[in-house]
C-alpha cells in the first residue's frame, strides 16, 4: 500500500509537550507514517525525549535540522516522498 502522508513537526525546547503529541498521533492509528521532527537547536532534552517516546510507541521518527518555524517546515517538506504533508505544532494540549 502506498504511503500518502508525511508529518513534519517544527520544534524548539518542546520536551514538556512532545510526549502528548506522540501519544495523540499513536491514538490516531498513523501506523508507520514518516514523522520528521525539525529541531531548531533545542537546549533542553527535546531530542532525547522525542527519541525515547518514538521508540516506546513504535513511531517512524527522524530528527532533522530545523530553525525558525518556516525553515523547519521547509526542511521536512523537502524530505517528504508522499503526496500529502501534515505540519503540526508540538503543543497540542490546553494544559
């Protein structure tokens, strides 16, 4: 079956939010949809938290260089091999 969707998440210092986003994605039944986390040189534990939860939830995650949000989106979009790209913000809750 052809993959139709790639998810791109621009982020910086999102260690407190990435877990909720990944759990939400898993609940959506995304399967092995490719996820690019475009990290803008986070100074917290965003990368290691993302890698740990992606592994735990069996998500297909690749961390790529980011920058300002537009640069992160563009970097992810260039790598996408699917007809559709979903851009998400790491903060998905009202907590």
